[in-house]
C-alpha cells in the first residue's frame, strides 16, 4: 500500500486500527476503542515508501515496509513493536512498489515489483521468503507495466496453502493476464490466462464458491469499462461479461463476497454504484449517500475462518469516524436486459448478463454452445425452409426466392459478439502460447535427440576402442605365451648344454690321470 491508501482491521479486543502513510512518508497508526472513548495514535517509522500488513492465527500483526534502500519486517504483539531489516536493495535510480504480505504457517511471503530504472516502464515481480531468520529472493517474471495502472499483480492464498499469483503485462497490442502457483516453496511455470484489447487501469480478484472473479477496469475509445472475468479454476476462463461503461472516469472498483452474494462496487466521480451476482449480474444501481459524506476505499483485514485473516477492499466513510459499508441492507435489482435512456441512473451504462438469460425463441443458445454449432444450426434451419419452398407443388403463390438468412450473425449474435470476439482472442492467444510451448519442447526434443546421437557415437567409439584393446590384449597374451614356451625351451637347452660341458670336463680330467 502506498501513500493515500488506508488499511483498517479490528483486533481481538474489537479495537479499530487504521494504518496509512502521511504526506511526509511516515507510517502511522491510530486505534479507537470499541466504545469510542479512547484513541491512541503513533508513528512506526519514517521515510517509508510502501507497506503491507497481515495477521497470523495468534492475532500478532505483521508489517513489511520499504524505506529508501531497505526491506524491513515489523511485528506488533500485545502493544510491543519490534523491527528489523531483512533485505537491502542495490542501485540508485530504482523504486519498489506494490508490496504484499501473505502469512502461511511460519513463512512470510512478500511480493513486490522492483523497477530498476525509473525512466523505463519495465518491472520485475519478485518474491521474498522470510522464515524469521533468513530471507531468500525469487525472481518470478519481468513485466511491461501500465503507466496508468493501479496494480500489476494480485496474490490469493488458496485453501490448501498454495498461493495463486495473477499478474498483467503489456505486449504493445494487448494486456496479457498471466498466472502461476507457488506450492511447497516452488513456483510453477507461467501460463497465459487472458488477453485484453486496450489497457487495464485496475483489477481486483476474489474467490466466490468454486470460481474466481476478476473485476477489470479498462479505458478504450474514450470510455471507461468494467468487466467481470469468471474463472472456474486457476487458468481456465468460464465467461467474460461487460458490467458497466461510462465516459466519466471510474475509480476504486472492488469485489466483495458477503453472505454468499458477490457484490461489485465502484465510484464515478463522487457517486458510488453497485451490482450483485446471485446467479446473474444485476442492474447497476447508485448508492444513496449524502453529498457531504466523503467515501474512501479501504483495505480491510477481515477474520474469515480458523482465525485466519483475509485482505479485502471495502468502501467506508472518511476518518475520524470510519464506518465500513456492508451490503446487508442494499436492495438487489432485477437482471439488466433492457435499459431506458430516460433512466438518469443508467445514463451511459451498458450491462451484460449471462447469455442464457437473453436468448429466446428458435435461436436460443446455451452458454456451452460453440460458434460453429450455432452457425450449423442456423444453416440447417435455413436449408429446411428452402426445401419446403422447392417441395411446394401447388403452383400458386410460390415465392421462388430463398428465405432470408436467419439472424444468426446479424441479430442473434448482437450483444454477445464482442464477448465472443474476446473469447476468440483468448483462444488465439492460448493457441499461440501452446504453439510456442510446443515449438520449445520440440526444439528441446531435437536437441536431446542430437545429444543422444552424439552420446551414441561416442559410446560406439568407446566400444570399438574397447574391442581393439581387448584384441591387442589377446595378441599380447598369445605372444607372451609363445615367449614363455620359447623361454622354457631355451632353459632346457641350456641345462642340457651345461650338463654336457660338465661331463666333458670330468672325462678329460679322468683321462689325464689315467695317462699319467
């Protein structure tokens, strides 16, 4: 969270805490008792650029924040503050932004974007694992950041303790939504999730049942637009629905799950609008708020289950008396299918609902039908009508011209053709990504085959050398055997000759003695 952002939560004593950065970059806090009779204010540190907060299952508040060149970690336990520097950044013209903290067990998972050069709109999404003693840094991905973007990533802690990371990058033509999963201290490969024409100014993701919803705010063709992207599981898009469009700036968009209902809130100038999802998205409505009441967006740490906390975006009245807006008493409008230009609340608004609620008659289309199936069905009906004309044998009042082509493209597709094109773009992007992965795997396969061929040749050469050496050894053994036999013969010959010489000497001596 940066300057201008506010974080609030209630501790185990039901005291309301608020944290924010002041204009002079001081990280400050204030706490108000439940009875509102006592209030405490204080400063945590100065020269703070960004900060993030999470609470563990024991109620200890954990802070991580960035100063000029350091990443610091701080805890608040029973009113006692403790802080330490866990990492130092290198460089001069750098900045660190979008700091996030997610506690899982004893590990503190810290995400941030490191921008090495302020003059270049390229950043690196990083992950710092702090186990209480040591910090290790993981480089996740380089991204082309959006100049007007509020956020470039969002992390979501899954029920199994894994972290699903969603981030965006601008490739020059589209805004690419990508994702990966952090499990057992290892990041998975990065996959392309969705490609958006235009740009993205802000997005917010929440878990709703077995689905994830992304509320994306974009600006294109002088219009601001909110879209709901429904994801069945990390990496699989179910639907993309246009929720709201206006020529006036839209800000502070958020999603909130409250009492099993998904709510969307956003601001247009000083007005607050909302919509709900109870099977289908409802018509956008304006929240009735007095003009003199200032409404801010807060980051709220809410205790959800098993003592765990979850960070949410919520609207609330400005300090000092903060009242968060919970949608328990807000009316839910009917599904938006037709709009009146005389309705002042809906001026400049375009709302879409799931496709199965707007199709009727013979061209009813289920949400699972593909474009090919729809067109084939329309062609079959057109051919059947043409066949009936040709089979008419009365000879009277026969319209020989074929019937008009069914409104499969011109009429029936109106209203969802834009979403279909977006889905086709998604499929094309996914196809391109798969082709890239296939080409990469194919290159790796060819490289491995080439390496295997080299190893095979080397093995054959070594086998040939081994065979040659074994043959030479056999030859040497044969030669050695022959030499041993020759040596044995020479030895016997020498012994015979030696014995013969000795006998000759003895005989000559005996003969000499006899003559004398």
